[in-house]
């Protein structure tokens, strides 16, 4: 199978989309981009600030615009935010324009990986484990709906997951 010109990584926070995406792009000799980083670059503000000022809907509006543009970029591995699948327009763009990889991580693994991260607005209030369980219940079916390939990231280094994906994509 020839390497797809566009590989899109979806999955929950803490699945390793950005880190794995960088390794994957390097191995496949593709560019790498991240929707959250692009939003921050365009606004000059970080994601928590955008959530504070504009709320989740304001952030999702920005995210949808970025996804619409970035899913047309060729020769790219694109890491997306965990909630990108909430909007049908994003799911359509991702599913129609590239090879979608769902990086699956259990809630326990997400809790472990995100417990010290203060840059995750949805985890800053209440019980992070409950939030992650609720998000997984809502989003897992949506990730699966658009995924061309699903890979489990629990207990694996980002480099190992990337190497497994390279073997699958080549």
C-alpha cells in the first residue's frame, strides 16, 4: 500500500497524537502539523485562554475552520484535538480527505498521562477521571465512525506506536 498523502490522527487527550504524529511524520518523510498549535499560532493565545474567553463553542468554531483548511494540505501527518469529532463537518472532512488513525487509550491510561497537565481546560474543574470517562463514552463511537485504522497506545512508547503505524501504512 502506498503511503497516504494525508494521515489524520484522532483520539482522546493523552492518547499521544502530537508526539506519535511527529515520529510518524519523520518515519514516513511527511510534514507534521497539529490543529491546536495552528489555532494558537493564528490567535496568538493558548487553548486554555481561548476556552476561558470564548468558551468551548468559540474554540470549536476556530477548530472547524482550521480543520477545513488543514485537511487539504498534502504530504502531511495531522494531529487533531480530542474533541475534533464533536462536529459533523470535521468528521466529514477528516473521513473524506485522508487516512484516519484512531489512537485509542483507555481512561486509566489517559488519567495517568494527563494528571499533571494544566493545559487541558476540560480537566481543570471537577473529577478528571469522571470527565475523561464521560468524554470517552461520547466520543469513542465518533472516533470509530471515521477511523480507517485503530491502534491501542496503552503501555507503549510513542516511538513504538509510530513504528507499528509505519509498518501498517507501508
